[in-house]
C-alpha cells in the first residue's frame, strides 16, 4: 500500500468555483496525489506577464482589473499544453466561459479524451473576500476581488448548469482547512 493510492480511474477533472474558493490549492494537491498534470490558466498567464511576452503584455491590464482575458488567448495556451500530454490532468480556472467550455469539448474530441468529473467548490462571499485579502496578490484588492466575483457570476457560473446537465458536476463544501477539504474531495471520489 502506498500513502496515496491511485484512486478510481478519474484522471481528467476540472475545478470550478469563485475566486478564492481554493481551486488552485486543491487542484495542485489532487494532481500531485494522483500524478496528474495541473493546468492553471491564471498561473500560466501570470508567468507570461512576468516574462514580458507579447501575450503577457496583452493580458496584464485585463488581469489587473479582474476581467477575463480573451477566449482565443487562453485557448491557445491550453491547446498547446493538452495536445502534447497523453496522461490525465486537473484543470483549474479553465474553462471560464461557455465559449471556452465548447472549445475544450472540441479539442478533447480531437484528442480522443473527455472530462470525467467537475468539482464545484462552494464558499460564501465573505469567506472568499477574507481569504483573498489575506493573500495580497496584485489582483487581490477589495475593488478588484468584487469585480472578479461579478465576472464569475456573469460569465462563469452558467458552466455550473452546463456540467450539471451532463451529469459531471459534484458540489464540494469549501469550508474548513485545506486538509479537511482535500479529504472531503478524496471521500467524494471514492
Ligand atoms: P486565477 O488565477 O484563476 O484566479 P481566480 O479564479 O480569481 O482564483 P484565485 O487564484 O483567486 O482563487 P482559487 O479558487 O484558485 O483559490 P486559491 O487556491 O488560490 O485567474 C486570475 C486572472 O487571470 C483572472 O481574473 C483573469 O483575468 C485571468 N484568467 C485566468 N484564467 C482565465 C480564463 N480561463 N479565461 C480568461 N481569463 C482568465 O486560494 C486563494 C487563497 O486562499 C490562497 O491564499 C490560499 O492559500 C487560501 N486558501 C485556500 N484554501 C484555503 C482554506 N481551506 N482555508 C484558508 N485559506 C485557504
């Protein structure tokens, strides 16, 4: 027995949820436990900004305001990573619009892959705000956080119904410590 057995076959998952719900934290843990690729579009975009690439220059101001970077830019980043990766993956922060979800479906169809599960992290706004203000990333000012929440509600939350209809959605209560939530997720996946 290993400490982290490879639990059921699920190896292509998405994390969905509002900013600060813990998508990045839990996606990284789950990916490392199951030896999956962790793909965070937020992290990839921040790396482009730090590198001062053309893409980073285009994304920088949009991210600073808490708006969404264009679907085309994000899709190009994801396509590049997924089309050369044969194994499983955990996506975090993507898809974030219905257009991105549809583009992901057609990319996966080309690759002969499919989404097996969507984990929806749920947490109330005051807890989200508290977590993000405590972190202090450039886009973690109160004004920008509130805009990110608004953008989540308008552009991303329709994905909840989209994946629920397909029978892929599992809601996860995102309260408690990082370890408590990770255990809750493992429990739901068994
Ligand atoms: P992104 O980086 O994806 O930001 P986000 O969705 O706003 O998510 P966060 O990173 O703020 O929260 P999270 O849910 O991942 O929580 P985390 O684990 O970090 O995107 C940033 C920007 O990039 C977007 O605004 C947009 O401009 C652009 N972008 C990215 N993807 C895009 C896309 N697909 N399309 C278009 N644009 C895109 O945790 C948050 C904090 O809480 C951390 O400090 C963490 O340590 C702490 N924490 C986590 N869990 C717990 C816990 N259980 N208890 C206490 N603290 C906790």
